[in-house]
């Protein structure tokens, strides 16, 4: 099975090297984590929060939360309006620089442009961040789809083209993804059992692509393939999507175009 390189947002445990960590160094490391925990809380809430709400969600003392939030406000990562706090403009600036300098995005830009030109379908690039897929780049069809997921949006790995990421999860991560899940309800209204979902991941790995109909959007259809780096690690997924009536009947031809694009991106990676 191919290895997967991802960003893992879970807290990093202390190294088990047989050497007891110095307590002050450990406390210092935990202090460095706290601003990122606060930012994650605000990002996941997607709505203004009171200081007490932030402290509770981040599991921090109120006074500690106040100091962290004041620092983040000073540097533009959080903004305050009355008693409410939300993410500031600085993360957007960071994200813009990331997209302009990221080698994967740079490698995919021309390739996805050619893919959309050849198929007249919307093409997208996603990467896995823990148990979600994040949309990094898109080339829209003409005319564009009526609804388009915003760049930077986190998508569940259980539906649509994001399943190409789920197909290469380690067993431990797959268990985390499906913890407490008995069935997955698709936009079409169809319910997929946990067992059916796991079996389908095996099919995706075997045939090398994920095909979805009415999964994330009613009436929508998507085809996605994995992108590997030169070392064989899964680094991204690319997808073609459109309304069902706009997809050519020859799906296999689209799969071939996607696989060619995936290989082209791999060749462009360092």
C-alpha cells in the first residue's frame, strides 16, 4: 500500500526515546501549542465566539485564553468586535502566500488547466489534512458549475472524490474516521453502511479511481484519482466534476485523462 504524507492536526505526543523530558521544556512546548489550539477552535466554529466560549472549547484557563487572544489580535490572526472574537485577516494573507509558493500547487496549475480544456469539466486539487480533504486549486469549466466549494474548504473523506484519500488511510486513522459511524447519508438520499464504505475503499485502491454520483451534491457526479510523489507517497487527489447530464458517457476515457494528469503532476514534483 502506498504511504501517505499528510498534515496531522492531532497533538504531538512526547518522544519515546527512553529519556525523561525536562518538565520545564515540556511545559514550554505546551505553551507554544496553545495559540494554535485557539486558532483551530475559531476556525472550526466558523462564527464569532465569546472569550469564555473559546476558553471552554480550548480547555484553557480564562486568564490564559485572554493573554493568547490579545497576542493573536495584535498580530492580526484574530479580530475583536465588542465581546466577540473571530479569525482575522492574517490567516488569509498566509494562505495566499502558501498557494503562490506551494510546489504541489505550482505543479498542478498547468496540468489542471489542460485537463479542464480537454474535458470541459471542472478540475480540482485536494490534499489530506488529518481526516479531511482541503481544496487547494480549481480550474472551472465554461460555463462553471452553479455551486463551487470555496478554496480552502475542508471536505469529509467519506463522500465524493475525497474518498481517494480515505482509500489510503492507515487502519488506525480509518478507525478514527468511522468512529461512531453506522451509515453515511449521501446528498442523493442513499445511505451507505459502514461495511459498504470500507469495501468500496478497497475497490477504489484496486481500480485506481473513485467514482461518485449524487454523493456531495444532488445531481452531481465526480471522478477522482490519487497523486503520488516520486517516492510513492500519496500527496494529493485530483478530480473532475460536473452535473450528471454534462458528463460524457465514456467515463473510462475521463479516468485515463485524470491518470495522465496525475502522472504529469508527479513528474513535475521535486
